[in-house]
C-alpha cells in the first residue's frame, strides 16, 4: 500500500492511491453482490457528459469502466456540445425520476453557454453522488449537520490520510486552492475533523511561508509543480490533487501528468506523499462508486422494509434514533426531555426551527441562509414522535390547533390522505419512518381517567399503555373544535358543549406556548372568578 524509498534522497512514504482504491473497489463489489442477492437490485449511476473535451471523455470512460467492474449499472448520456441548458436540465429531471438511477454525475466543466450551478442544483440531493448540490455543500459547512454525500475528491483525500495513519485532529492543515469541487470542500472536511485550516489561493501573499507551517498539505491549485521541497515542513503529509498535463516529447502521447507538488523534491522532505498519477485520482473514482452504493442502499432500505424490518442490514443505525424508536421497547418510547422548538409561519407555510436538539437535524429540515425550516409534513411527524414543540406565531389565526386542522387538510389533499402516503412522503424526505410503529396517542373516551380541574395529560406525556391508541392525525381531524376560551373557562362555557356531547365525556384541550394539554372533568365545579 505504501512504500518507503530506500535511497538517501527519498525519505517519504509514498501513498499508493491505486492500491488503496483497489481495496475499496473490491469491498464495494462484494457489497453490490450482497445487495443484488438480497434485494434483487443493483446500484445505478448516470454519467452525463456534454461535448467532446478529450480530458472529460477520458475521465468519464474511466468512471463508467469502474462501475462495470464493481457491478454498478451505468447509464450513459452523451450530449452534443450545442445542447441547450433546458435540455440538460430536462435530462437531469428524467434521471431524478428514474428509480434505477441512484446517482447522477454531470461531468464538469460544462460548455460556456450552460450555467453549471443551475444544472447542478436540479440534481435531486438524494442522487447527488458528486456532493456538489448547494444543499450538500451548505450542510458540509455547518456545524452539527452532515450532508447526504461528501464530494468524491475531498472524501478521497481524507481516506488517503486515514488509511496512511495520519491523524487530523488538532493538526495544522493548509489547502492550496478554493474551488467548489476540491479546495473549499476539502477545507470544510478537514475543519469538521478538527484540523486548524488555512486556505491559500491565487491572491494569497507569500504562500510559501504559510504552506511551510502545515502538518498536512492538500495541493489543489492546478499549477504544475508549484510547491517546491523547500515549501514543505519536514515530516508533513502531502496530498497532491493537482493533475496537470505537461509536454513530454519522450512520451508517445506527447504529454505526462504532474501534480501541483514537485514530487521528486517533496519525497526528500515530506513524511508521506501521494504521487500523480496513482494518488488522489483513483480515490476520486472509488469514492464515486462508494457514494453511489450508499445512495442505493439508502433508497433500497426505504422501499423494502416498510414497517416489517425485512432488511435490517440496510437500515440506518443512528444510535439516538434507535434509542427513541426501537420497536417493542415501549419504555424507551418516552418523549424527549429536550425537545427542539419551531415556530410556524403561515406566510411561508413553513416552521422556522428556533431550537435544535439532537442529531435529527443532521438530516431534518431545509437550511436557508443559516436558518432551518420544516415543512408541515416534517412538523407533524416530529411533533408526533415528541421531538418537536411547535409554538404559534402569536397571531390569533395560527394557533397550534388551527395549524393542525388547516394544514392537515392540505397535507391530506397534497399527499393523498392516508398516513401511508404521508409516511412515503416523509421517507422521500429522508426519514426512517418504519420504526415509528407507535403513534402519538392519548387516553380514549372509554378510559377512566378523570382529574378535576387539573391537567390530566400533557402533550409529550403520551399514554403508551392504553389499548385505545389513536394517532395525533386521527385525533385532530376527528375532533370537534370550539372557539377557544380564556383560561380557565366559566361554568356556563363548559356546560354548553357538555350538553351537546350527550353523554360522551368531554375533553378540553388547551394550547399554551405550543404545549397541548388535554383536560377531562367528571363534574365541573369551577370557582367563580372575580
Ligand atoms: N485527482 C482528482 O481526482 C482531481 C484532480 N483535480 C485537479 O486538481 C487541480 C485543481 O482543480 P480545481 O479545483 O477544479 O481547479 P480550479 O481551477 O477550479 O481552482 C484552482 C484553485 O487554485 C487556486 N490557485 C490557482 N493558482 C494558484 C497559485 N499560484 N497559488 C495559490 N492558489 C492558486 C485558485 O485560486 P482563485 O480562487 O483565487 O482563482 C483556485 O481557487 C487541477 O489540476 C485538477 O486537474 C480536480 C478534480 C479531481
Ligand atoms: N462532475 C465532476 N465530478 C468530478 O469528480 C470531476 C469532474 N466533474 N470534472 C473533472 C474532475 C477531474 N476528476 C478526476 C477524476 C479521476 C482522476 C484520475 O483517476 N486520475 C488518474 C490518472 C488518469 C489518467 O491517467 O489520465 C490518476 O491520478 O492516477 C483524475 C481527475 C474528476 N473530476
């Protein structure tokens, strides 16, 4: 995997990216085989190329070949140079909708008349195996959030470091380059791994001085042999991403590939170093295959184990999720002590999350300008499992019960009315719904519960023992809601609906600061208030 050169000149351990990538590829191949045997499905990767740039064609054919080798089905789209942006976007939409495709890669660069950002944004984030979607990059940049996919080259750089025994935590790392596809995401990843990160770019004065401070150098400037031996701190780990073609008349092709680091000089100073070719490049391809496999596993586990836990092997093993929702262990199904909070905004039809608790926010919500929002489906779902407290937005027309009742109609209309459809929708948002077999419940009319003038059951303290469980969705939609009173209600106010209920025990619901309290009275005798 790694060799130390024996000559007195060559001290550095040379990290063999090709060998490391080969190991990863064989691990992927055996997982693909397992998946195919157990679920009868294989991962699919669509590789879209526009135009006929020689370098792009060569990279794309490498990626397609690598897919074939590990058993990933590749979908090849070769579009002409003059294809319109709309046409590319409509192809992306087709691939988004194709259930056999688990990953979509649009080879960059695109021709000048096509706006790369517009195209990349259209790729469904569930299929964004390049990790270039703004949402994925945004999550990478945020503390406590994990994107669905990490960009392949940055992920490959970290894989090379870890497989070479280089620790990152607390180290000084310098990244040379700040592009969206390499420099910036690799810097963010190193930061997530607790390195102290400096980014050097084309406007940085005295890069040599900064680079010499680094324990870890990631070179991604696209400048052939820019980093000299004297720029490297003795013993540093050097990952050379640069892949530059330079003229070489001694080669049949007329060129050879060199990195951003002067490899010959680097070998004399660095602790370990990657060559070009044979360093980062093969890892980029291996990580693409890995992302595609992971994307496929995510989708396949969602579509095959709908509540019955048929393919446990491919389910998410988030410890916290397991703790709260493990089926069959009701004692664990307690409401969270520390719940997240959100505020509903009728205007945007979204809830703004004001307090985030727990790791669920790694995947839940949508981040916009640093603020996390939740759709009504997410709000209902999270409220139902006791993970989210929804505060109303102080306007009389959007109290919590209003939101439930009105919004439920919309959810029902939009998602089809059944909780199954709602679950499906949630799954498409990335939730693992199958564990939540126990609905948010309350004591039914036939229970003997009665507490005079005192809160009998608060939201959150769900009654898990009760035989008579109904989901919150059922509960709110089947409820007759009267105008809210002030609190406490007068005797006359209570007696009026009591008469209407003709013998059916009356329940009172109070919504205060987003907490739903359900009251039950045997006999109503409230003191007359001044
Ligand atoms: N092995 C692999 O898997 C991959 C290899 N590559 C290779 O990595 C290299 C970088 O690729 P990419 O990020 O796409 O390239 P870009 O051209 O998009 O970005 C280059 C970055 O390097 C900075 N830069 C340029 N010149 C200098 C300099 N003299 N000193 C300091 N910084 C400089 C630029 O700064 P500024 O922002 O100021 O312009 C820019 O941020 C290329 O050689 C590419 O072929 C790329 C992807 C994958
Ligand atoms: N949407 C998109 N995603 C990319 O990941 C992407 C892209 N566009 N555009 C171009 C860059 C470049 N890139 C490389 C991948 C593999 C090698 C690689 O395997 N290199 C071999 C040598 C290859 C050769 O010999 O030509 C090596 O370094 O050993 C290099 C570079 C991915 N990129």
